[in-house]
C-alpha cells in the first residue's frame, strides 16, 4: 500500500532542472507563456472580480498581475480562475494543466524562485498530473467529475512541493492532502464555477504543500484509494 503515492512523492521531490530531458524546458515555457496570456485576458472577467473581492490582505504574493497583494494561496486562486475564465488555455489529457500549475508556482515562488526552479516545478507537477490521467480507466468527464479540478490539485501540490524543496516524505504527504481536497463537477460547466474549480485546484496545491512543510501527515495510500 502506498507505492504510487510514495513514488510520485519521490519523483516530485527530487526532480531538478538539470534532470530535465531535451525539449522539456521549451515545452514548459510554451505552457507558461500561454498561461500568462490567458491570465491577462481574464483579468476583467466577472468571475475573476468576484473571486478577487474576497481576497484577504497580505503581502506574500501578487494577483491580477500586480494589482493586488494577498496570501499565496489566494493569489493562486485568483490567477488560476482568471486563466480559465474564457476557456482559451492549453489542454492535455482532457484537462488544463498550465492554468492550474503556473498560478500555484508563481504564488509560492515569487519571493525566491529562479527561472530554472519554476521550470522544474512545472514539469514535476505536469508529469504527476499526466501519470494520473493515464491511469484513469473510467474517464472522469464521463463520471461527472472535472479532471482539471481533481488531478490539478495533486499536480499543483507536486509543483509547489518541488519548489519549496520538501523531501520525499513531505511531498508524498502534500499529494495525499491535495487528493483529499480535490474537487470539480462537469455539472458546473458553462458557469463561472468551471474556472473557479481550476482556481481552487491551484489554491489547494499551495495549501497542501504548505501544510506538509509544517508537518501535517496524510495517508500514504491516498492516491491508490
């Protein structure tokens, strides 16, 4: 029990920029550039304004491309919601990785991360996300669940854990915490709640990594379950 959660935790914890295969960084940069574009495009959308209106005061991270300073998890929530507000963001495996991963990474890494750190974190989260999608025998869309909300929370947790340099045990805990908090329904497609589900996935990834860093434990077989 727990080998998938543990192996995913080891992978995400240990991946560094110098480990990336040829072409991986360029692919990641394309996804990040796409995400920046759609965040900017969605800044004035009603759902972005609604989510931003509830932001707590803070100075940990920027949201709305510098217009707002708030907590890291809320910055991820706002920016990811904006990124998916018009549904123009990139897709892979029937889901939207960049719109979740990059806002979470940006929020956590803003004070300290280098470009290479950001690329490694993005790819750590992306690989975990795609691995889980590849194991999805009964597709989430068909069952009524929004895969970007489900897998995105875990992928964002992997990315943030990598960026925060959590060890393998802490990273596995972050993935398990995120799995417990993941959510999203196809029933909400066509409403403002669809992009909000991506925002919550990014926020969950940030919170899960932060909680694991502080010592919160979680089930080592969470993903298997």
